[in-house]
């Protein structure tokens, strides 16, 4: 039974409840919600009152889940970044909810910092060497840039938020990894401006307050193509210099290096099976154990793609499933227990696939060069976005 | 009355004078019968006595006896050689004592003697006598002679080896083939010449003919004439025997595969590009030239449709398009990693573009480089025909910064490794002002050459040392820029050089030519090519070296890019190892043109190729 996060507010001062998100079963009816409110108010009053609820201005008559389905309210949002210099937020049904514009160049990577409640924080990394931290009010559907993270000397190709949601790491073409704070504040960090200003006026106005990195991790000899957090103290990065490095955030040093033979395009870590999956330009997906002390041991090699593997992602709930996207227009669903062939080949894209992801509920997403975002469900149905 | 004489076998003349002839058994004298017959009576008797022929005078008894018929018969039989006894049958059946039939009883049942089982006693006696005699020395045994040395003579012991060799080398003349059906006097009709064959036979040279004669048909052997070619044939045979030189051909038993040097297998020489990964589409005309940024993130391409496009390497997205208003012949990215500038050659102008595709610091330093003021110094001589100008207005927004106007059409621009100097080529057979070297920071241009040596095809700077390579149609000249003189002239065997590339180490040069050949020159080895590779079927349009990996590639009009491994060894004695490693096909041939330019990624073992089909392919 799935749960929904809900907040209750009222203008009637008698029945004010704490403005905290509560986890409510999705199939709750009006009576159940009334009971919940009564329980919360038991401390204050003694009587049981029957309440009526309004969801987005509509009276709740049926169960919450059916109401939401009919009204088209979803709590799962999809964030996409595109080469048109914007990021967009979509619902799982495929309706665009918001366009996040502000970068001066192509948005290379996006990430949610936190998604619960009414305001969500999201990050966009771009070719213009900055990462913007945005605050999105889902109720009022407004987005505002809080911080502009400067510091990279090359296009920021990848970002990843740590499990606690307080920090994020970015990797860029200048071969560096930088750790930043993901908490929005009201201070601006000082950065050194170059001594002589260029003659040409900078057209870009800065969005948000400037932020500088907490830490810089250097060690790669070529561009960093993908970063992720293994846990809240370890960062794993894959790069064009054919290595995957694991860094310790506390000390800023490198813990392990896994060496491959070809450029790594993407990596993904699964805490369920504690394996790292990497996609390379030689069309293979390799599984590694990040805890190995000795050199590089490829545990498994999944081969089926006929082009560069540009994206891999482990399933959040399955220990053995992962989905991969490639330049050969295919998205493949793999089970690592049967490594000879993928479970499914999802051929929906007409052009190269650049990114794949999972939602909490097991929905697969993929986006590609044909400007489309596709969602797939395991039971082999798909919906276009 | 028994009158048989008992005197015995004595001559009867002894009793001539006596009246008796002998004595009978009783001892009484046997008186001679009265013989009163004289010669005449004998004669009359012979004539008239019918019994004369049977009358016999018995000397013993002295009487005449008349033989009876039986007795006469007996005499006759004896005279004939038959047996006397009439009743004797000389043809009695033989009684075989030793018959061929095996009888029950043997002829004799005498048991065998012991002497048939034991050695002969008589021989034993003889042998013992001989032995005794030998021991006593009466008989000397015959000694066996030793047939050892000295009985024969080694004919060839002192033979001369040259004579032996000549004998060994003797090759007998080939035997004359036995006559066949053609030589027959009455061959089957198919062996005779038809009219056409006859005409052909007469036309051909005597040396070319298969048969030295014309087959003839005669009905009988009598009609066969004398062979006219007899003496000629014998003469030819004699010439063959003693005049034709014959020599033993020493055939070397060599496997042809052993002669080919063992090259390492391509899979040992990984990494190299193998498959086409990305295609950059967007141009509408053939893409003549491509160049990768030193960081490896961007690819710039110039095409005949008048645009310069910037692509992101990893996603094949065209980030920027700059319309420059003329077919672009050559693009070259500034190799200095701290600036981001692109030189574009189109028509008779060279443009310097500053695409803002890099870090702000980099862009700043690019701007700084470009905007160096001349500080009032007058332009140097030789600068007259080349005009530098700054871009303004709309062109500035597009990214254009500087324009260098040349007197003629520019075919190629090339940067120096440090990124400050730029060389451009205006091919022209007649003038010596084909090559210009420009300095970006001071906006100066100069002609290094005072004499015309041929139509310049392409130029290149040496990556490390101050040398300058100029390729004309048939040779490559290397000039020392500091000493201002020509150091070397490399002779290629090609008719028309199309492109040239210098190894990052600086000691090797490859050049591709329109006659499908790629020559590798080792500058330390000689001025002739070290290796000529003929892998392509059509003209080679572009060649390139990889900056880090030991790879080089050639692009050709047959639509393929051939990537070869070329390791250069640090020790000067070992020649470079060249192994062709992969043929990459990714382009479609358009208007008989294939791949026009090829270049490697600066850090990864990837190769980019641009073709006449308006696409750029990335092979990884």
C-alpha cells in the first residue's frame, strides 16, 4: 500500500495542526483523514469533528488515490535537463509542469536535492561552468534560483547529491571534482574576480547568490564524465582517462582507483548489491566491486549494445536490475543474474539515448537526442512524455 | 653211334696227315670218311646236287652233314638275329620286381644297415689318414688367401674435384620426343591440317610453330618420299647437344611466407579505433577540413556550404554554426591550450574565430592575444600584399575577430605548436609568394621564400624544433627557420602530393598522394621514403598522426580511412614498425569523392573523418 505525504492547513484557528508532512495511506477516505485530524487535535480538544477536505480547491469525495488519479495530481515529478539551456519538471503522466530557465548554455545534468513537501530543491549543471540551485514551489508552481555555484574552469558535465541531501558533488571537463553545500543560505561566497575586466560586457546576469566549493578533488587526468555518492562519506567518479576513482570526502584523498581500458561514460551504484555499474565507449557495461583493494577486477561484463553506453542506473528496489541507454537508440533492462542478454530491449527512441533513471515506484525513464522523454513500466507498457 | 670228337678246340691241321681225325668217347679212333671227291666232282656237285647248299663239312668229325629243315631254319633265324629257339617268346610280359604300385609286402624286407645312419666309416678312415698325413707334414693344406687391401685400385682417389663437379653438373640434352600420330605416313584425318590451319602454319614464324612439318597422308609406305628435312633436323639436334648452354638451376626451397616479415597481429596493437560511434550531421556541402580542440571536447569543421560548425565531441551536437560566406578550405584549431581560437581559410582570406566554448580565463587570454596593439610600429616589408583587419559589428557577435586578406586563394592554414605563429598557403605555380607566415600577437606577416620551387601543396611546422616543412607536388623541403636555409629535400616517388603530417616526435613525416600511395619518411634514415604503403584504391586525401598513441591514419577517395600502427623506437637503430590495423568505412562516396580529411582526437584513440557526403564520423 503506497503512502502519500500530505500536509494539512486550515485558516480556522481552532483546528490548526502542525505544518509537517504526514505519511498517509493512499487509499484513505474522508473519514480516515478526519480520524487523523481528530487524533492530532486530541491534545487540544476533546470532541470528534467531522472534517471535509479540499485538495487543490476540490472537495475530496472519494479516496485520496482515486481523487489524485482523476485530478491528475501526482507526487512524483521528473526533472529533465536539455540542450535547449533549460530544465523542465514533468509529472509522471507526461504533463510538463515547469520550465527552469536561466543558464546561458546547455544544461548537462540535473539532480533533485529534496523532493518532499511543497518546496523542492533542484540543481542544474551546465556548459557555462556553473551549477544553479533552484527552489521550486510545487503548489504555486514557481521556481527561483537561490545559488550560483562557480568554480569550475570547464563545462560541468555531472552532479550528484549525497544521501543526506546537504552536499553535492560536481564533475567537469577541467578534470576536477568539487564538493559544494546543497543547503540554501542567504550569504554569498566571495570569489576572486580577474584583475582586468574584459572589454566586452558580460551579458549574463548572475542568478542567485554566488557559492564557492567546499572542497576540490583533483587526480583525474581527463574530463570527469560521471560522479555519484556511495554513502555520505565517499564519492565515486568516472572519467575519460579510463579510470574510476573513489574519494574520501573527509580527507579529500583518493581511496581506490579502478582502471579500465576505455573511456567511461557513466556509473551507477547500488547499495542493495553493493556493486558499481559502468558504461563505456566500447559498448560494454561492467560491474565492479568498489571495495576491492587490488587494482581493477571486472566482476561481470554485459554486452549487447552496438554503440556507446551513455547511461546506466540500478533499480532502487531490485538488487539485480539495471537499465542502460546507449547511442544505438536502445534502452535495455538487464538482470545481472542472467548476464548473456538483457531482459528487455526498449526501442522507443529514434535517436541516441543520453540518460536513464528510475522512479521510486519502479517506473523507468529515458531521454534522448530525439527531444523526447519516455517512461516504461516493467509490464512492458510504455507512455510517451 | 656217337661220333663226337673229344680232341677239343684244336686246329684240325694237326690231323691233316693222319687217317683219323680224333677219338670218340670210348677212345677209339675216328677214321676220316673216305673222301674221294676232287675238284671236278666238287664242282659238279655244286651244280647238280640239290642238297649242296645244305651240306656242311664238319671239321671235328670230318664228315659232310646234310642239314635238316629245322636246322636250316635255325641257321636262318640265327643269321637274322633272332633267338634260336622257336618257342621262345622274347616279348614275354615283364615281371616288375620294383613296381610303382605300393604292394603289401616289400621286395626285400631286409632292415637298413647301421651304416646308413652313422657317419661313413670309410670316410672316417680316409679323413683320419689325411689328418695324420697333415700332422706328419706329408700333405700341406691349401692356405686361404686374405682378399684385403691391395687387391683393387681406387680410381678416384686423386681425381680432380673440378672434373667431378663438371660431371655432376652435366645435364643431358632432353630426348627427342618419340614420333606420334602427326609423324605417321597415314595419320587419321583429324591430324591433317585444314586450310585455315595450313594458312596459320605458313604465317607463323618457324620458331612459333607447334609442328615443324606439315602432316601428310600417303596410301602406302612405298609412296612415302625421302624426308627433306632430315639433314636439317640432325643438324639442329647436334646444335642442341653441344651448342646449347645447359646449367643446373639451383632452386631454393624457401616458403614464400617465410620471406614476409612477421608482423604483430592487430589485436595485439590495441587500442585503435574500430567502429563508427557517432555521426555529426548538419552540413549541407562537402566537409573539407576538420580540427579538434586541444582539450578534446570540441570539433570544428569547415565545409563548402560556407559555414564553420562547432560540435560537441561526446554527443555529436552542433553547438554553434558560423556563416562565413565562402567555401571553407581549411580549419585549424590553435594548439595552445590556454587560448581558444580557430583559424579558417576560405577564398582568399584567413579568419580568426574565437568561439566562446571554453573557460572564461581561456577566453580572456584569447582576447588578450588578439588585441595586442601594434604600438605604432610600421608594418614590415613584405607585408604589403597581406592586410590585417579587425572584425566589427555583427561579425563580432558571431565570433569573428580578425581577418587576414591575402592576394590569392588560400588553401591551407597551419598553426605553430606554441600557438602564436600561423602559416598559410596560396598555391600558385608562378610566384614565390606562395607561403606566408603570420604572427598573431604582433599582426605581422612575411614571406620566407625568395624563389619558386614548385606548386606548394601543403605546409607544416615542426612540433618541437624550428623547422618548416613545405610539400610541393613531388618533394618535401625542410627549412630551418632560425638559420633561414633549406636543410633537406625529401624525394617521394609520387606524382602529386596531396597531404602531409609530421610525427609528434618530429623525426618522421608521412605524406599521401593522389596516386594512392602513402610514404613514410624517416628523417634520420634517408631522403627517400622508408616505406610506401599502397593500401588505398584511390587518391589519398588526408593523413594524420596521433599525438599520443602510435597510430596514423590516411583518408582516401575510395570512402575508407585506413588506420595503421606505427611505433617509433627511441633507439635510433631500429626502424619504425608499421602495421596496417583497421579499415574504417563510414562515408558514402559522393560525386566520386570519398573522405576528405582525417584527424585524431588529442587524447583518446579515436579518429574523426570528414567526407564529401557532408558528414563527419567519429570512430572509436
